[in-house]
């Protein structure tokens, strides 16, 4: 079995002869190094010139254009922000003016309503004072009339009481004298 493995390996190997150039990989062949170095220098030089003269200026131009566009956009945004701040300040001023005007209108309306209420109150007070004065005059008149009748009522009551107690009619002059003495 070990012999079969060796035979298997032996049939797949290719013998390498480093002395012959036909069997070596061309980039690693030392006889081609000088031409490869020349082509490397020519290719590097061509790529360097292409990059420095064509590609890098285009990239620099693109970066400069982007930088200018960004600066322009930032300047536009700053102007828009300043305009927005100015508009907000104008709006706040308008609101403050409107609030002040509303307060003024409210105070004027309050003063007008207060003056109307005071006028109505004074009218009602004067009307009530007139009614009170008329009622007081009526009370005085009624009281005077009632007081004028008190003497007659007292005399009649005294007559009735004496007649009821004594069973005889009372003396009119004696009752009048007793009432006069009571008043004094």
C-alpha cells in the first residue's frame, strides 16, 4: 500500500530544471529584470504624468467647485436665517403691539362700562332717594294724622272703659281734663 502511494505521487510530479529558461516563470527570470524595470519606469512615468496633468486637476477642480458651492449654500443659509430672525422679531413686535392695543381697548371698554354702571347706579340711587323722601313725607303725614286722632281715640276709649267699669256714662269734661294732664 505504501508503494501504491509512492507510485501515485511519482506519476504526478513534474521535474523542475532551474537551469533551463523554458521551464521558469518569465517575471521571475533574472534575464528579463532589466527590461521589466525599464517598462516599470515608463509605465510609472506615464501614469504619474496622466495623474498629475489630467486626473488630479479635475479632482482639484471638483473639490474647489464643491467648496464654492458649500460656501455659497452656507452664505444663503445664513442670509435666510437672518431673514427668519428679522421676520420673527417683526412678528413678536406685531404681537406685542396687538396685545398692547387689546389691553388698551379692554381698559377703554372697562372704563366705559364702569361709567355706564355708575350712571345707572346714580340714577337708581336718585330715584330711590326720591321714593324714600316721598315715603318719609307720607309717613310723617300719616303719623301726623294718626296723632291728631289719638286724642279722640283716647277720649273714646276712656269713656268706654269708664262706662264699662262703672256702668254709667263718663263725664266728658273730667276725661278731657285727665287726658290734658297726661299730655303735660
